[in-house]
C-alpha cells in the first residue's frame, strides 16, 4: 500500500464526520456503532491502552509530513469529536517504525524502530511477482513516554526484534526475533530481562498476542514444507525479507508447550487476537478470495471449528483488538476511503 496526499475542504470533513457512523450490514452483525478515527494515509495496528482510553498506532499519513510509518497516540474521545485531529507522535520521526503497544501504566508505549541504524526511511525491496515484507536487522524495541522521550531500549541483539505486545497481566512481553537464526517468538520481562525462546519451527512466527488470562499466545506462522519452499524462505530471510502469502493461525502456552495449528484454510491468515472470553480467535484472512487481495475479519473456535465471517465491507480489514473491558473493538480497514488507497482506524461496539 502506498500513501496518497489529498487536500479536502472543511465542508468535506463535516460530511465525512456525519458519514463516519458507517451503516452495518447483516453480515457485520457483531459490529455496532462503527466510527472512523483517522482520515488519510495508511493507519494500522491500533492497540488499546490498559485503561481503554487511548490507542497506539502506526501511520504514514503524508499530510502529517511523514515519508514512512511513525508511532502515534490516539486519544479516542478527541478523535471521535474532531475529524481533523492529529494524534501526538511518540516515535522519533527517524527511521521506520512498527508494532507499538501501551505499557500497563498507560504512560509509556513500546515500539520497534530502525532509527539507530539509519535516520532514513529504509527502502522496501521489490521483487517482481512477489509480495514481500522487510524484516530489517536494525529493528530494535524501545519504550518511550507519551511525549516521545525514549526511556529504555529493550533489545540489543543483532538482527530483527519487533512485533512486541504485552500480557493483559502486565508481566511479560512477547516479540519476534531472528536472534536464534529464524523468525521465532520470544518472551521477556517488561524491562527486557530474561529473554526466552518460545517457538522453534522453521518459518515466520509473528504478530503474537496473549490470551485474556495471560496463559496462552496466538500468532501467525508460515511453515514451508517442500524443498523449494524451504529454500525460498531461507533465501529471502538472508536478504531480510519474508513472503507472507501462506500463513495459518497457531496457539501455544506462553512457554511454547501445547503448540496447536488452529486454521487450515490456505492463503494468508494473520493478525489474530483472542476474543474477550478467550474461547475464540478473531483474525484477518483472504482464504475465501479467488484474487487474493480481499482480507476480511473472521472468527473461529480454538480448535478450528465454527468459522464465521465478521466483516464484508471493503477489501481490507485487519488488526482487530478488543478493549480491556471487551465491549469495543478497534480495527483497520480501507472502507470509506472514497476510492483512494487509504487504510484507516475504526472503532465499534462488539456484539456477541
């Protein structure tokens, strides 16, 4: 996706605010009172603070002078009132950033950044015929206060360290790292101490979140099987790349035991999150799409049964997360973008 800079008149924003109360179709019966929180650019991975009042988010909105993703703090009530609201930037404004998450004190946000390796927006390699994600080895995980002051660097190992989230219990961080030679899940304490490897299977393990009770993890994983696929995966990884087109949803205990594959759908199943009860998983998938690029939110039991489609509006819906009280859901979508390439953050009431 690429950012497009568009300048709208004030009248347009007023109309946009009115229509931000998006109509919900019968197929989106779990979502009520959908409101749009961002307007322009690519805005994604919006995750709730522990008090449910704010969202951390990454954005490349060109109207904010951004050339690549930086981390922002969205005050939800303010965003609901003002469509021209610009959240406060928490990252340094240098390098590329990704995967932010509030700390339990609601006063600090962790995120991954390449700024120590280079102040520039690192280029995203392009290989014709392949959709690729870069996993830059200069990514490390930092903690900043809400004014953007870095207070701690949590990782300092060679290689990729990113995709960090924190347990609802507030005691552990899970993240993805190449420090063991592959893209595996690791855990550590909130201060970065006691890192432990969780997964060991060849393939990309990432985007992990804790269950509501903090005892389990849900994540996306690729598991190349054929010699050709294994070679391609290793060759791309050596270049700091992954091809995230074949991924399934897995769960395991926090220590890596009881590893289970939840989905067997084919194509790309990713961005999973436990429902408030902890008995189901919501995730993004294009398994149903003949063309590939049609990502909807789906929900499934922990054993893979009772697959249910949650969204059907637009062709990209991903990064779902429930508020701490389980009453609301935030997600990213390219609905209501008026024919642009924009992806925005939305919030809705969750209906069981």
